[in-house]
């Protein structure tokens, strides 16, 4: 794949990841969030199982010799995706993606604790900038406090997942990730009986478009576009682009695109505190990811 095609696909991947909040909000609460997670994860798993089989021109092998890692990563994906989607129902998209961007800091903390990675002097400056950004963004602000804290917890779970995968020498593009997504879907499967299947056959009228669209459409889009296509695209991009470069691009572009979509589609205007604090937090996260990438190299 030439460089133009690689970066074109990378652009599509970051856009697809940024649509998570859009599709969650478009369901308008007509599908319980737990059930929505099941639908999305099941669609993503099916998309990957079929798509990666076609890409590799052979069926994906069941990880019979690696079931433990597959299940653990699946549990972490369920926690991260479930809470992230839940946060989208509580706060504006910008809040959720910006507070989720603390993930690199949790990745470093867990790597320092469990992988014994060294602390550089630069990290102290980076963490100071990040903490200042969080303070300015005011995550405990009345009205959005709970949702902001949920988004912060997503960053912690994602950091734990990345640290575990680094420890096991795995990446999000391993064939096993499709099976891990299936594990995550099975975790949410009881939601259909617990909170119900939701109003999947109902339609929502969109005055701006002048049409009625079925709510199940957004559940399918969440699984196929936001999750399935993203993982599938990453598996292709990383054949010609290093994982470090991808993560550096993703940590900045996805939150910006997601916040922009929130403004354009739902007229969500981030507060000035969120904008200034978020810029500091994203900048610090980019810097930390770059430093950790250099250390890995």
C-alpha cells in the first residue's frame, strides 16, 4: 500500500472512531445502553471475523492456545467500550473524548508499576501539564460530574488493556482481537433479558433530513463503522505504518473530530474551560505517547 492510500485509510479510521458518540446519541435512548453495547460489539466481532478472513484469504483460527489472553482482553474491551458508550449518554461528546484521552497516562502508570518502565525527567513536566489541564477542564463541574468521572475511568481501563497487551506482546490488530470482541459481546448478551432488546423496530423522525430512520440503523452503524471498520482498517494500516505513529495521530485527531461532530450535529458547544483544559490534556498526552514511543524504539 502506497503512502497516499495509507494516510487516506488512516483518515477514514480516525473519522470512524470519532463517530461513536454520534451513533450512541442518535439512538435517543430507545435502546438501553447495555443492549446497545451488545449489538455493537456483536456486529464488530462479526465484521472482523468475516473481513479479516477475506483479507487473509483464510478463516481466522480459533485461539485455542491463547484463550486466557483472549478472554482477559475481551473483558477489558467490554469495560472500556461499555463505559465509554455510557459516558456518551451523560455528557457532551467533547467531554467524553477529552477525559478519555488520559489513557496514555494510565498506560504509563501501569507500565511503570507492572512492567518496570523507567521514569524520565520529562514525564514530570508532562504530568504537571496534564494535571493542570484536568484542573482547568473542571471534571467535577456540577451537572456533568458523574459522566466526566465515567469518561476518566474509561481511560484507566483502556490504559490497563494496552499495558496487558504490551506485556503479552500483542496488539489491537492480532487476529485474536476479533475473538476478544466476541467475548465482550457475550458479556453484554444477558442485557437483552435483563433490560430488554430496546425499540429496535421504531423509527425516529429527523426534521433536518425530512425522513424517518429506524433506530436499529444507528446500532448497526456503531458496531460496523465505529468499531468493526476501525479495527479492520488498523490491521491494514499497520502493515505499512508503525503502531507508534498511528497512536500519535489518533490521540490528537479522534478527539478533535469527535468534538467537531458533536458541535455540527448536536450543537454541543464545549465550555471555555473544557477547550483550554482539553488542549493542554491532549498536548500532554501526545507528548507522553511520543516519549514512550521513543523508549519502545
